C-alpha cells in the first residue's frame, strides 16, 4: 500500500492518505501531552508500545465480535487502518475511582466501583472536552440514539474482555478512554487506540501505576512503565 500526503496530525499520531480511498496509515509518535495539551514532553519508545499493543488488542477484540479499524501492521510505528469519520465523543469506562472521577465526586482513588460506569465527553480541546449525556449528544447531532446504543453495547463488551485479559497478566484495568468511527457505509467501529496513553493500568499486587499518569504526575520511570506493559503482553 502506498503512503501519500499527511492528512492530519494529532497529539500522539499522524495520519496519512494511501492509494486506497478506504484506508489510511496511522503513524504513532513519542510526543506526550497531558491536561488537554498544557503539559508537553516525550516518552521514548511510546509510539512503538502504543502501536503494537493497540493492534494486538484490536485483533483480539475482533475475535469477540467487536469491529475495529485495524487492517495491517506495517512496522513498529505504522499501521494501515480503515478510514472513518470519528464520532466526536470520548467514551470512558471506569471500574475503579481515579483521576478526574475522584476529584469530581470526592471518591478516594482506588475505590472499586460497584459496577462499571460509562461517561461521554464531547471532543473539543478548546472547551476542555466537557462531559455530556445522551440528550446533549442526540440534540447536537453528534450521534444518533442507535449509534449510542451500539457504542454502549460494544463498550461494555470491550471492558468485560479487557478486564479479564489484563487480570491474567496481573494488571488491574482501572479506567480507559476509547473512540469510535463510522465507515463510509455507516458501520460503527472501534478506532483510535488502546494503550497506556488511554488506559489506567495498575499492577494488581503493588498498585504501581503502569500508564501515562506517571507522566501527568511527574512520577518518573515513565518509559519503564510503558515497557513493562509491553513485556507483560508480549512476553
């Protein structure tokens, strides 16, 4: 597949057109940002970890009946994906209280929630990605009721599978953010990535953080945390 002009550059990835209008190539960067881009830095090797981990997990999810954008891994940093129009929502699942959830609701970080929670945030950096509900989403035309039903159904299935998957490598999946896109024929599929950038991973025994919180909170050993997740998944 031939890589053509750059179509987009985000905080963590670049997207390139290809000679096939249905596919594009995603290239993962080592750039790191936090707090809606207010904090910037670099995490060496992050792009490789995020690319390979996302692709591996998406292939496993496909086997669980979750359609994803994954097509083919080209190399350590680049992957061919289906071209989608991203639904402008961050879809957040929380299994344990942490981060903004703890701040907003005064629930101590590390408190196991009685059931997984689902949150939607409208993707807009200028507005600070505000939290929205189904009514806002449908009223503003960001997604239809049917879209939301599909996204919700897929999201809880994804959570259930990933919680079990990570438990086997002694990692607790605290919370995560995913995004969905629509293909040209209107199918909703999982897009973006599943990585230490978008998930909170805690060692199930020591509760050591193995994700981007180490960068956000200046905890050090950021590269090592990413590599540790890579090692646990791929051996």
